[in-house]
């Protein structure tokens, strides 16, 4: 392989890697804009409320802590970042970031773009898939959460 071919191959690989990184970075930026922290609080509260009737002797704050320990915010954010980076290209992520910065005009920004309707449908599907993934993650951790809550209930009863 001659030097020009090696350089060309290296440049192409670098461009591909840079493109992957930028989608990841843009997905991280988008997730940070989406108030995941606030939604996480609601998820934890809803889960804790579901466990509370079975564990009346465990304080609500203890139940929330157990839920948070088993389903950390960092895990949810990283899951979202990975899904967005894998699903959307850099241009789509840029458009979604722009729409999130202008919530009053978000729909017109998306729909006014090339392939806007397709992007909107793709976004709805991803949101549905993410909700199912979060529900599955919670279901997968249910046994661990129940075990910890049973231990706390036994401690509370002495």
C-alpha cells in the first residue's frame, strides 16, 4: 500500500470515528436538555408509592433510596444517550437540540426540516422504546428491590 492510500485510509477512519464521537456528544447534550433529573424524581416517587403498601414499616425515604440504588439516574441517562446516539445521525441530533432550545417552536422546527415528519415519527418510536426499556429495567431489578425492602421491614419490626 502506498503512502497516499495509507493516508487516505487513515483520514477516512478518523472521520468515521469523529462522526461516532460527535453523535455521542450530541446525544449527551440532548439528554442533558431533557430534564431527565426531574423525570427521574417522578419515576422514583411512582415506584416507591407502588412498594409502600407492602412495606408499611419502612420509611418512604428508605424505599426511595432502595429504588435509586437499584436504578441509578446515571444508568438511565446513559441508556438514553446510547439509544439516541445509535438511532439518530448527527444532523438529526442537531435539529432535536435546536428544537429543545426553542420549545414553543419545536414542532415547526422539526416539521420544517427535510424529512421532518420521518424524524418526528422516529422520535416518537424512540420515546416509546425508551419507556419500555425503563419499565423492563425496573422489572429486572424488582426482585433485588423487594429483597432489600424485606430486610428493612424486618429491621424496623425488630
